[in-house]
C-alpha cells in the first residue's frame, strides 16, 4: 500500500488540515476563486447533555461558513444527521455575533443580537460509497418557496397543451422566489450538498473536482502502487496530499488504525447487506429498533449497530 485511504477519517483530516489543500478543493468543487479562507474549530459542545460534536472540516470563506464531512460507510440517518450539522453551522455563528442597541423609553437601551450579521452556510457531504439512489455527481438542496414544488408536482397543470398557463405560473413562482424584501433571498443561499464519489468516478464528467475523487478512490485499493499516482505529482497541491498520506513514513499505530478501520468497515458492510435484504434502506418505514435487533441476532457489536442505527449503547444494551 503506497498511499493510505484518503476516505479514512484520520487521513481525510490530515489532508484537509492544510489550508492550501482545503482552499484548492473548495475552489475546484465550487468553481470559484477564494481570496481568503479561515479554518475554524471543528469540535463543539452544543447542549449540556450532548457529547461534543465534531466536524471533519469547518471553515469560513468571505461570505459563507462551510462544513465538509466525509462518510465512509452506510448510515441509516444520513439525511437527518447532516441536516442537524447544517443547522448547527448556522447556530454556531452566535459565538461571535455582535450585539446592537435598541433605544427604549426614558433614555433606556436594550442590547440584542444583530442577526443581520448572520451569513449563509454550506454543508458538503462527501459520500464514499452511498449515492442515495442518484445518478448525478452531486445534488444540492436549498430552502425555497413551496410554490416551486407545487408548480412541478401539479399534474393537471402539465397534462394539457396550455403553454400560456405554464408560462404564467412560472412567472408567479419567479416573482415569489425573487422577492428580496428584508433579505428573504438569504434562505436560498444556504446549501446542503451531497457529493457521490462512486458516481463522480463512474461518470467522469469534465470537471475540476474529478481528480480529487479519483485519487481518493484509487487510495481505497489496498494494493495501490506509486505508479498509479505519478500524474498527480505534476501538481503541487496533489503532491502535498500524496506526501501526507504516503505510508513510507507510517508508524505501527498507523497500520493498526488502518487494519482496525478495515475490519470495522467490513462489519458495517455485512450489516448493511442485512438492511438491503430486508428492504430497510428502500423506505419501508422499518424502525431503528428492528434494525438493531437484527444486528444483535447477527452477532454485531454495539459499535456497528450504533453506527448504522444511531441508537446509544444504553439503548442497544437494553435490547440485548
């Protein structure tokens, strides 16, 4: 193994802790030029009862906060999990949000948070295996007016040959979503993006981000060799990535981490196959408890069941 798997948590974080690498990836993925990027703390405690929440990567670009999170294996709660992370990326702005004074009667004043300073958040989920049943390279979700969904799903509107009515309805939708009164357009600037490594490598669309996902995919092969990555060495940024995950400098702890990670991943895939056989990930409303019980019956550890279902160790132990 010439390079360690970039998709493994430790090496993903090791690579993206370099601000030059992170900046270049974001520029390539979003096809923009970033003048300044600030890497932010990625570990936070949100509530008194919650354990610390840790993002793989969190930064601020001039006009937005960005999270990048890597998912190596199947998780049943992936949509809600990352919606929560996405929301937290907004809430964490309270840490540095300034106050503003409101004048009251009798020359009194009241300080409140200046929510005008809130900026959009972008959450990018890099999925190594799962493609959520999409064929595209990635899908992006924003908060927009419900009229758009109604317009697309109105079967009666699309049945007849009524182009004039369609144009009129489209105009009404555009008028609503283009309404910027009191910064309503802020809602549409927030994005939750799922990027699918398997699709990107398969589709091979001409894009700046393609080499990133191809390199990551090649490193997943345990037999990867130096010659597989010669083309990347022509680029300083990719050469630095290769230097950071080159196994030549690895210590015993790194090899143990990789071996343990591989065993864990293999168990997760076995458990995932149980889900597939039972149709759980096809939207048949199976409860997490049912999934956990199947995992227990199949002899899976708490770590695997917790990863798949999101249940706590205490809840799993009760089921045992």
